[in-house]
């Protein structure tokens, strides 16, 4: 099941605020990328249909960026009408559970740390950014392959550490 970029952004803002933290447009872009990547890897479907673009500071969903741009680098607030207009995902949906896991895993990282993690050498962002592929659009297939490889490496590492 894919959702609209603005619904994903609202889900992220609400979940991060529920943890007593704040988030900016820049960080939301990176968290949305991680949600999308893990959704592709684990659920074999895009979380959002819109393709991410390779921008200077990492992957960006243009519609999400343009909507949140007026906030500049200020924290996004779940009480703002931009967010309250969006419907929530059913709490028991696979997508909602995955978003929760991403917020738990990546939600404490600074914007700089999130940028670095989305710009991994050889990753989808770098492949597009360095080669200026197709107007900067990152394919779902390359994101999926990247996150599946991250999963395989984690499984191998876990197996190697077992007594």
C-alpha cells in the first residue's frame, strides 16, 4: 500500500513529537527515505509512489520539501494545519509499524548524521548524484536493492557473532 508523501511526513512528525523530540524539513526528508527504503526491502512495495530526487544534501521527496519549505530550518509541529489535515495510518498496518521502527532506529540522529547515512558510498543517492542520471531521480529498484543488501549484511554479521 503506497501513501502520499504528505501523509508520510505527517506520520513522521506525529511519531517524533510523541517521543518528545522535534524534527525539521531536512531530517524529515531523510527519515522518509529510510521508511521508503525499508518498506521496499521488507514489504516489496514502495511506501510512496513519487520518486526521491538526489539533491545536494541527500534524497528528497520534492512535494514534501515544497510543502514544508516555509518552515525553513525551524521545527515542524504536528499541530500545524499542514499536518492535522492528513489522515493517520491504521496503527496495526505494516506501513505504520515500519514507520515506528524507523523512528526508533533513526529518530535520534542529527540532520548531519542522517545526511551522511543517505549519502553512503555506492548507494542510490551517490549513483544518481555523481552521474546526474535522469534529472536526479532515484529509482525504486536501486533503493530496494540497496536496503536489501543492508539487510543481508546485517544478517551475515549477526550470524557471524553467534557462538
